[in-house]
C-alpha cells in the first residue's frame, strides 16, 4: 500500500549567464507546498497536475535558464509496481496577442488540479496565454504534438531532494535544453507538478 505523500515544496527559476548573476536574475520563486494527490482524493488510478509556477514575460535572447526545485516522493511503497510517481514538466506559454498593454506581467496563482497540462487550456486562455507546441521525438503524424517537456523526476525518498537543472540556448538534447531556442520575447515558462497513482 503506497503512502500518498508526493510533494513539491519550492521552485526557483532564473536567467543565468554565470553563477554570480544567479540571485540578481530571478524570474519567479514559489515556496508553497503542493501535495499530489491531494489528501482528500480517491486513491484509485489517476494522474494529477498542478500549475506550480508561471514566470513573468521573458526578455529577448536569454542565454540560459536555471531551475532549482525542492521536492520528494512518497518515501516508500510496498509494491514497486504500484504507488505514486511524481515529476515536473515545463511548458512555453505564449501571449494570445502581441499588444503589450494586453499582456499581464503577473498571472494569478491557479489552484485547480487537473489530469494533464492540456486540461488547463481554457484557464490559460482566460489569462491571455496559449501553449507553444513543442517538437516531439515521435514519428510525425496528424494531431501529434506536445505542450510540455520533462524537467525532473522525483525518486522515492522521504527526505526533501534538491534538483538544479540549467538549460542553455543552442544545446539541443533530449532533456529539453533545446526549448530555449523556441522562446520569443514575451513568452513565459510554466512549471507543472505532476503525480500518477496506480
């Protein structure tokens, strides 16, 4: 029987060109704890997604972005084939209009929980944003697209774990670093906290 304690505790996103500039270039910080699945949830098989953090509009030509995430998974599971798995993903959110006055600097915190990031489409559109479609490694086909890129997977551990991920422009790789090449001025990065219960 799994313990349902998957937590996201802190996320810090910043533009960086050197470690010295880290504190002065913070884009967004959130230190609230999110528990997925929520304590009131039916523990049947289900996916849970929370929009954990959205950056303000990004400047043009950022050389790198650093993600610092503190989180942990449930800490134990008697059956390794079942339990709670948790991870974080990133999306690029683009403004619906390029009108500077119509774009808000701050997106209100969205506390809804849904099954997947795509289920937040209407909520984001109400904020004047839409998902930037991202390239996929799968064979091209009709309707094949993705709106998120994996950022980090939690390992089963009761202790809080710190994860630092740095993405640089021009580094094309399977771990998402090439996403910065797709970012335009005014885009935002969204960090999703996700968990799956089987």
